[in-house]
C-alpha cells in the first residue's frame, strides 16, 4: 500500500505540475498580449496626440500670421485684396510702404500671399491693372526696406 501511495503521489504531482505549467503559460501569454496591446495603444495615443498638437500649432500660426495657401482660386479677380482696403495706400512705393507699416502682421502676410498670386504671370489677364500696380509697389517697398515692418 505504501507503493501505491507513492505512485499516486507522483502521478498527482505530475498532473498538477503539468496543469500548473499550462496555466502559467496561458497567464504569461495573456500578460504578454496585454502588455503588447497596452504598448500599442500608448503608441497610437501618442501619435494621435502629436498629430493633434501639430494641427493645433499650425492653426495657431495661421491665426497669428494670417498665413493661407493663396491661389488664383481664393484670390478673387473682383476683390483681389479681400477685406483689406488698399485705397489709402497711394500709388508710389514710398506711400505704399508707409501705409503697409501701419498694417498688422496678419494683414502683411495676407497681402504678401495675395500679391504673389496677382503678380504671377500665369494670371496676368485675370486681375485689374490697379491691383498689379499696388502689388508691384508693395513688393518694391518690401524689397527697398527689407520686409515691411
């Protein structure tokens, strides 16, 4: 009977050992899978946060500088300067330069972008001669005094 107990004890020990090994492997795999999933989620979250931060920063810069991708599609032939009234700027590089110096940074950036489109030879017939003349004076004023201040 003593031998039967020894054999039963060994069998039980082997069975429990095998069951324990399987359970540990399953738990280890689950822990590893959970850790990998968490790491992936953290990485995706960080990427999303970085993207959102970049978008927010771009929006802030655009709001401060008035930077827009100016094209012939958004520079109207009938209102080439949008809501900026350039009538008081005068018709010489000096008077335009003086007028521009009293504009905000956003307005200066907008005028620069719009004038880059208006003076583009591709659109030579699209904009009024007065708009082209203003832009030439604006660009001359910028070039002679550096960037308009």
